[in-house]
C-alpha cells in the first residue's frame, strides 16, 4: 500500500504524524508525506518513516506572500495541485489527511485519483475554532479563514464523503455518530506513546521516596485561554496564601503567554514559584516533565476538550506523574478508569487549589503514578493504537476503490 499523508505544516516535526508514518512503514507500506515549505527546505527528503514532498516555493512572490499562499485553506489551489501531482507520480492507493483544513482538497484529489480519502481527526476542529472566538484569541483575518459557521459546514460536507475517519477518543466517535456517520466508518486511534517509553523513566523515582517538600507541578502544551492555564496560575497563588508550597513549571508557548505572565506578576508569584520555560524540543520537555510530581491538564471543559484528548495525559502517565486534570469528559474518564490521579471542576481555581493541597498532603501520589504507568503498559500504548490504524487502512485499501468512497450526495 502506498499512502499519501497530508500534513498542514512543516515536517519535521509532529508527534502524531511521525507515529502514524512509523506504524505504516513498519507494516511494510510506503508513506509519502506532503508538507508546507515556508522555510524553503529541500523539495524532497527521505526520512526513515516517510518520504517528504514539500511545496515548491514561489520565489517571485517574496517570502511573506509565498508563506501566506501556502496556508492550508479548505480549497487552496496550491495544495490541490500539490496533492494531485504527488499522488499521480507516486501512484498512491490511499490519501490520509490530518485534520479538517485540507480535507475538502483531499476529497477532491481522491476522486480524481480514484482512491479513498481517510480523515485523521485529531481534534474537534469546529469546537476549537469556536473556542478561539469565545476566549478572544482570534487574530486579524480569522473572520475569513476561521469562521465557525463555515468550518461547521465544511465538516458536515467532509464527513459524509470521507472513506473512513480516524478519531483519537471514544467521545469524538460518539459525536460523529450523532452527526450521521456510520460507526463502521470510524476507528479510534489514541494519541498514545509507545509502551517502551516506560523504560526511559525509572520507577519508583527518587522523588517518591523523599519526605514531603514542595509540590512540583508541570504543564506541557500550548498557552491559550481555552486550555485553562489562567485557572492554574490563580490556584498556585491560592496555595501560596494557604501555606501550601507549590512550584509551577509551564512548558510551551502560544497566543496567551504574555497575558499569563502578566497574571502571574499581578498575583505576586515569584520566578521560583512559577517558571515559564517557553517552547522546548520534545525530548528536552519530557526530561523536565519527569522531574515533577504532578502533571496538570487544566483545559476548560468546553465542547472541544469534551471530544478530544491531549497527548500530555499519556506523557504524564508514562513518566510516572500523578495526573491532575479538569473534568473534561475524556480526561476525567481515563482518570477514573485507571486511578492515575484526581480531577477538578473546570475553571474553578478554588477547587484546583484544594486538589493540589490534597496531593501535597497525601501519600497516594506513588499509587496514582503506578496506576498510570500500568495503564500505559496494558492499554494506552501506540503498539495497540498503531496496529489498529494500520488494520483499518489496509482494509479500506483492499476494497474496490469505487465502493470504498462514501456517497457523493449532499
């Protein structure tokens, strides 16, 4: 099977894209990955997991305009041409499109190539766009390119025409079924790490045997209002006021970083109590994560986080941290099913502070951490999810091409 994988940004790197490509390559399939090229790198580059085909720069436009013209809009003609050209040259058997922005172009190209299109829906894209508007995180031009109603219409059009849809969590599958997608056209493939990740982090860790000191809490991810980082900062200040020593490390960057730094300053949090580390390479970030006691997921329980699940949950579990997360449905479900930590009411800094204090005073953190690692070993691992993905794609590619696509009627 020759797979054409569509990725909306530069490659390398993205953790899910890499894992998907590795799983397919390990299964004996050829993966050709299409990527943007704002950095004007080599047009074709071979990696162990895939062959990357980058967009050819339009030098006459200048760097800024060339980069803008590569934006993965739903029917960007540059992307449509790029997909069709590489798909024909490599004689692909299937198109695997990551997320909604390129999905209409992928549907169009799949029909012309006579191959099925699979949508890898890593998140609830319409809900994510609504979150940007609800939290005031939009930018100039978003009215045109990130209009919530337009995105919803595109999703409805796309899910009826995709040959198959891959989602990251059961709640996302249930949402699509409610939209009318037949359950047999949906496969759940989680954002899980390899079980071998457990070997990287010794357990129990030296910190687990130390007498109670400061509770070290870490957050890894984008800094946006919808991810609840502001609630976490307020909770750390509440803990300080109660004499509960908490150190909060924030790894990542994003639209809300400046506002969050200003919030921390206004609350009188010192550089020792809260540390903004910015964006770090993934392996370096994981090393810092492993030094904490608690992995925090404060995401607001809006529609978007009630129908997707963050990678960081499984990163924390594999590193042997206690998980402390909001009550967004997927993360709360995993916490309750595995016993890997505690949850708090979304957006409630007071309740979050209470749970931080409970973990600081408790002797159960080691048990939470052990339960999380056991769940990674036995259930939430890429060996399981990757095999499920490959099996679904192989089954789709083996079927008659004309029958493997969804009906084209509206």
